[in-house]
């Protein structure tokens, strides 16, 4: 005579469900067992610290993949290529650190040149040279009549004109040839007199230097 158990699992699905439930309870007990005993939390913390310390020691002992080259030749080739790049960028490097200073030097590009900015220059900064012949030619173009300065007198009168006036006189003297200005091959007109008067009205005031 066979005795039957009080609980008989005739359904296979119920059996699998109970088995899964037992696994879940076992995992929960394994995770939470330190909380069930006095001092269990301290043991878990000590184990975690030992694991962190072991991981750090392993990082220092084990060589890193990017810290070493596969051969000495590859490392020398890297330093040679770095030296070539340094020489190539040396002309445009604005770093003023001397070579003997033991610092890590980074490439610093120079500022663009000043030609991109408009620089206002004083027209009276430098004295404009004007020949007496050009002055006499200009005088004949602007002023009508037979009274014109000679070359000696023109050299004296040039000093009374500013550098801006001398530049304009030189520009106007090149509008006619020497034959047309000195030999009167064309009749005198008021064109250049009006041009000179317009220049005097639009050039602005001159800087006067008075010596006492």
C-alpha cells in the first residue's frame, strides 16, 4: 500500500511557478543577509573597500595601452614627427617662453597684421619734396600773366607751402606737359585756377608752428 503525500503537484505549470518563487526568495536572502545579522553591514563595507583598493593597485601595476609604444622605433618616430611639426609652426608661434625654461609650451597663433585696419596718417608728418621746376610749371597753369617766379625764386617760395599743398601742386603740374605749360602751345584757361581754389576751400586748416 503506497501512501500519498499531503500535497501533490499534478500540474507542471504550478511546479515551475513555485520553483521560480524559491529562486527569487533565495536571491533576496543572499542579497539581504548582512542586514539579518549584527555586524553584517560592516563586513559588506570592508569587502567593498578591499575590492576598490585591489582595483586601484591593479591599474597601477598593469601597463596601460596608451602609455607605451610597441617598440622603441615607434616612440622615436613620434618624437621626430613632433619636432618637425614644431619647426613648421615656429614662424607663426607667439609664445615668448625661452627654450631653457622647463615648461610645457603650447602653440599660440600670432595676431593678424595691422594691414587689415585702416591707419590714419598725418599728411604733415613728413615734408613732401617739390622741385622748383614743378612749382614754376604749376604757377604758370594757375596764375595768368607774364609775372612768374624763376627757378631761384621758386625754391624760396616753396618753403611757404605745407606738405599737403606741395603734394597737390605736384599732382596738378603733371596734368600738362612742359611744352604746353612753358611754351604756351594752348591758351590759358581758368580750369586749373578753379581747381586750386577748390583745393584751398576743401583741404581744411593747416597746422601752424610758431617759434617765439
